[in-house]
C-alpha cells in the first residue's frame, strides 16, 4: 500500500502518475512562496556562469579559489541549510537535549540535516554537469558520503563551515571543486522538493526531457538522475481529489 497523502516539501513518484512533475509542490499549503527558493538558486547559478567566463569549468581548475568563488560558495551552502531546515521544521521534526528540552532550530546542524538522507534518498541522486570542459556528463554525487546512515562527513559542507569561520587560514577551501559540489547539493535538495519544477520559478512545468532516466531541460547547466523507489515508498493518491481537503498534506515526523 502506498502513501495516501504527500509529505510537506517532499516529492516522490506517485503510483498514479509516475512522472516528476506534480501540482501539489506549488500548492501554497505545501509552501507559501514556492518560487522563492528556486529564484534564489537561479541567481546563484547566474553568478556561477559569469565566473565560468574566467575560470574554465574543468578538472584542471578544481583547486582554484577566489573571493568570487567564496561568495557564491557561502550563498549556495546557506541556501542549502535554509531548505533542509525548512523541510525538517515543516514536517514536525524536533530535537531535544538529554533533559528532554526542545532545542531551538537555530541550533540545528549537519547531524540534523543528515536525517533527511534516507527520507529523500539524497545519496542516490546523481547530478550531471552539462558543460564541463566543453562536454557533457561529468558526474557529481554530492551526498554519497552519508549514504545508508553513514556517519561520514560531507567534505564540501565541512569545508564551507571552515572557510566561513576562518577565512584567513582556510581561504583555499573556497575552491571551484567545493563550490561545484555545493551547487549540485543544492540542486538535489530543490529537486527532492519540487521535481522538474526546479527548472522554472515562474510557471508550472508540464514537460521535460527524460532519456535513459536522465532528467533535464535545455536551459539548465545540470541534469539529474533520480533514485529508484520501492512501491511501498511511493505516493498513491489522486491529487485532483485530495486537494479539496482542508489539509491534503501530512508531516513525516509524527509527534
């Protein structure tokens, strides 16, 4: 039996519609201003494209760092944190200390964000970079180090924290490689919420290219290969019917 209501800000394949577009992702009961996170991402990508006019996006330049790369790196990871925190909060996540006192969301950290990995299958997403060194298909799996509950670190995210708090000594961590991983990570987080709607913050997306399970739009620098979902993990509802309910969504974390 499938899941008969969508979780807040979580897109999954639906047994009744196996595509990766869904009207419920832009319902204001799911998120009031659904376009804002996608517009923020688009602005970051636009600035990254400008950087690539001066730094060729290739393996040879992985270690290049600069103030401009630093700026975009900080913005990408901040946006990533904002989205992950919002997903947790909207779904009723609570963190408590040893005294069973609730810890404010401002004190959540990567250990809390990691809880989304098995729920969203983050480590199973592969991002393809469509313009790498003049070609297509450079692969990035930004969350692979925390697959299956692995306690490993997200190196790029750890490097973000280090350079943010100690730029004088850690400035070299604001590198093209770390930035690229953070951009792919942000793209995955957005896709896991919005599906192909991530390609447009302005209107509902009803069509996309899907060849060999690779999802892409001509205007995007990234393509994505989504996870495989078991039948009992999929949604199973008719949105045109349940959308008339007062609350057609449910929280993943039950209190």
